């Protein structure tokens, strides 16, 4: 089927606008979640929004790059916990570890050490990035182990 150049350009613009709006909405979503978990609402709203953008960059952007806006795939991977072996499993593990890392990163904040690195949201951002990297490594190891297991089963 032939699609004209104008139609292809229109489709690309629609995809970019749709993904951009999803990214912005997810940043606001993570901002609201952080405030509901106790982040400062008025005093550090810029820092909280930057934390929301970091969460969106580590959680939503990889998923959008792999799955696009296909809600069936999003539900299958994240709600039903059944990613296919491949890039989906790496995105799944990096997303889960990124969220857990941000949650674990909040533990040093209430301690009374009065260190500059304990301010909001430094530890949560570091936890998010550390969790994301850990998730990518775990996902790659999971992919390697299961791929070799499948390959051995097919050979024998």
C-alpha cells in the first residue's frame, strides 16, 4: 500500500505529539505521587517536578520506545507481569527497579545527619538512577540466562 509523503509526515507528527503529551502527563503523575508520599508541595515544587521528569525518563521513555502507545502491550507487561523474552523484559526490570530505587532512596532523607546530600530530591534521584542501572543489568542477565536455556532445549 502506498502512503503519500504528506500522510507519512502527518502520522509522524501525531506520534511525536502523542508521545510528548504522554511524557508530560507522566511527569505530572510522578510529581503528584511524590507530593502524596510527602514531598514538599510549595517550597520545592521545581525540584519535585524535576524528580517527576527523572522518573518519567527512566520509567516511561524506555517503555514508549519499545512498545509505543499500544495499551494491550502495556497491560500485558506491567499489569499481568508477563513480558516476552527480549527488550520487553529489560524494560520491565528497569521500570520496576527504577521505582523501587526511588522509594529506597527516600530513606536517608529523614535521618538527622544534616548533610547537604540529604535534601529533597537528591537521594531519590540517585536511587532512581541506581535502580534503573540495576534493572538494566538484571534484565540483561535474565535475557542471557533464559536465552541460553531456550537454545539448549531446542538443540537437544
